């Protein structure tokens, strides 16, 4: 039979083992927390995130042609974010041409695109339905742009600071992705918010979209393949 001394020794060893195990677990958890915190600080250091505000002045507009008249559609909903890194100039002072530390992803809900007259008033719900169908709204509810690279080209104005940049990124429309390059302008306002504007020529067929030819007027109405996308995006520090 086990003596009382043996029982006590075994119990002491068991408790020591549990204590050591707990200490090892605590060290691992502490190390993980410290590593995670360090990564977060490193990722955030020198970077500023901007995003749109509800009810802001952002807008995207698509302009095209047809055999009967020009047309345009608009959306006031431009979502997403842009992050400016350490080498992005906060003013015109010290701004030099070259690649900038910038990350961005932008999206427009397909359902928010509506046809309008030249004065901005609603045009046709029938046209809206055709457009949403061509853009495969059900399966691809968003048009998405993901920035790959941004380069500063020139300083447009000193106060407020305004730059011309060249953007390279991936545009996803109706599930089809194309890399596009286009010029844009970024203005830094005194309150630190940004206005980003530009226009991009595109072709519907580049995204496997057959230009609409509505079955009215004996099918004589045809839409041109070329479109122009104009955008005005206001974003604020987060």
C-alpha cells in the first residue's frame, strides 16, 4: 500500500506539473497578444484611412450613346475606402512625382444606378431594368474597383493642395475583371478630407456585355459600345 508520504509527494508533483502547464500556456498567450499588437501597430503606423459619409456629395455617372439619343445613368452611392501611407504628401510642399503608398477599394451597388435626363431628373424605369439585367445584378450586385498602384504625376495647385495622379487597378463589372489605367485628381481640403475625381473611357464588350438593343421600334434602337465613367468621390478621415 502507498504510504502517506508517497501520496503527498505524488500530489505535490501533480500540482507542480499543473502550475508549469499553466505558466507555459500563459507565456504562449502573452506572446501571441504581444505579436498581434505589434503587427497592428506596424500596419497602422503612418497610414490614414478615409471613407465616405452618408449623404455626402459623391457621385458616379456613366454616359453613352444610342441611335436615337445620348443617355446617362447615375448613382450617389460610392462606397469603400482609401488608405494613404507615409509617403503620400499631405500638402503641396515636398510633393514629388513617383509611386505613392496608397491602398483603396471602391464599389457601387448596381441597383443604385438609375437613368437620368441631362438635368438629373429620373428618365426611365424600363431602361433601369434593362441596364440592371445586363450588369447581372442578381449574381454580381456590385461594381468593384481595387487599386493596384498610384503614381503622382504633377501638382495642379498649391492651396488647397491638388495633384494629378495615375491609377492602375482592377475593375470588376458583371463578374468580369479588367485591369485599367486612368488619370485622376486628388484634392486635399483644409479640414483634411479628400475629393477624388476623374473619368474613364470603357467598352461594354470588354466586360462581355452586349450593348442593349431594346425590342421596340422594330429593333432599330441600338446602344453604342463605348461609354465614359465620370466619378466624384468625397472621403473623410476615419
